[in-house]
C-alpha cells in the first residue's frame, strides 16, 4: 500500500476536549488539559504513526471573543491552522448547547478549502448523542459526523481510521518515535503552567505564563530546571507564592513529579514568580514569550 501522510486541524470553542482528543489519538500527553477554558494557547502538533501512514493532528486554542492581545494571538492561531491541512475537525461538546463560538468555528470551517467533519465529543456525558448533536449538525455542511469520547476513547479509533483513509499519498515528515514537534523547553513550561492553572482561580490562570530560563543535566540522573512564572500583578504573585511559600511548593512538586516521569530521572525544579504589569496586552512580552500576533 502507498504510504500516506497529512495534517488534520482540531478547532472548536474552549473546553470542548480538543487537547484531550489529541492526547488520546497519539497515546501520550502532548497537550496540557485542565477543566478551565482557554488552556491551550499555541498550535500543538501530535503525531501518530501507523505502518503505512503518518497522521499529524494540530490542536488549537479555543475560539472565543478575545479581550486581550494574548487572546487575539490565540484566536489568530486557530484561524491560521485551518489553512494548509487536509481535513478540519470541528470539535464540539455534546453536554452543552451550541453557542456563538461554535458558530464562529463553523464559519471558519466553511471558508476553508479542506473538508470539515463534526467531531461530537463528550459522548459519555450525554444519554443520547443523536439528540445532543442535533443543534450542531446544522451549523455547517459537515461531510461526516463522528461521536466520540476523548476521555474514554470511545469512537476514537473509528475517527482515526477514517481520517487516515482520507490522507493523500505522501512522505513521512517526522521520525517514527516522535509524538510531537514541540521544543522541550516549551513542553516543560506547559507542564508548569498546567499546574498553575489548576491551582488558581478567577483571572489568575489566564494571566500566567511560564518561561524556562535554564535546563541542564547536572549528573546522569538529575536535570536542573529554573523557570519563571509570570503574572500581571504583585497581588497575584502573593497568591501564587502562598502563605509561607506553600502554594508554590505544591505547584512545584506536582510539576516536578510529571517532569520526572517525562525525563525518566530526578528533576530539581526551581520556580520563581515575577510580576510584569499587563503582559497579556503588551507586544514586547507576547513576542518574548513566543505568542505570535496577527499581522496588520
Ligand atoms: N466527560 C468528558 N469530559 C471530557 C472529555 N474530553 C475532555 N473532557 C474534559 O473537558 C475539559 C476540557 O478538556 P481540554 O482537552 O482541555 O479541552 P480543550 O478543547 O483543549 O480546551 P481549550 O484548550 O481551553 O480550548 C477537561 O476537564 C477534560 O477532562 C470527554 O470525552 N468526556
Ligand atoms: Mg486545549
């Protein structure tokens, strides 16, 4: 059989389970997941290799009405992702009714050259997926509808098989053992940011960024990582550090456990918290942190 390869974009409103689905498909934790909307901020690629195909899924930030420059970079990233792919999967949450954001995703899908499928996620959370999907199917002329549960894995093999069947003949772009093309420092920062998002509330999770300043293998079995957790205000700095440093220690030890699992050896995680006023609205900070602003 001829080898096939290609890119498939996952778009959808925040919190529908795009990143969970990406991780389920590639079989490892490539993208961070939290119960809060707007977790993903970058386009993240997950790669699945089969004996005769390479499927590259592109996870994107949830589509929303941006209120900051950071939000605009996120929406821009999602909009850009649908060009240059073989297939667009509009992922929706069956446990909720369609809203304006789903409509924007449908518009985006309608404007792209690639075919669009409706991926009806969180099937496990509803009694009858056919009833739940009714409000979504009219949003765009979807060429197929796949009910799935990214959490339990139900329906995912069928979706993957169908997507692979649609890929054109093409070369293998990434090595066999590569599940993502993210830079390691970025991934490390994301592991920390996930823990910070999980541990905080209100506006704090949305005004946090993590920068890895140093990462060195100290001895054969130890990696030292120094990272800065950026917030917008001193008050948030106080919240994150917590009484007697307790909050930051909890965040650090959870992130460290995950990083040790990833590296396969001990990690010393040295976290610092710094306030940079209004960084989510500042072009200099956004570019320093690698968030791409739309060109005017
Ligand atoms: N019940 C159920 N929950 C799910 C399923 N898939 C994802 N979730 C949960 O939904 C929440 C959001 O999941 P994410 O994968 O972060 O969603 P996302 O679409 O990537 O969100 P953004 O990155 O914010 O756009 C998490 O709490 C997941 O555990 C599913 O199939 N069933
Ligand atoms: Mg996500």
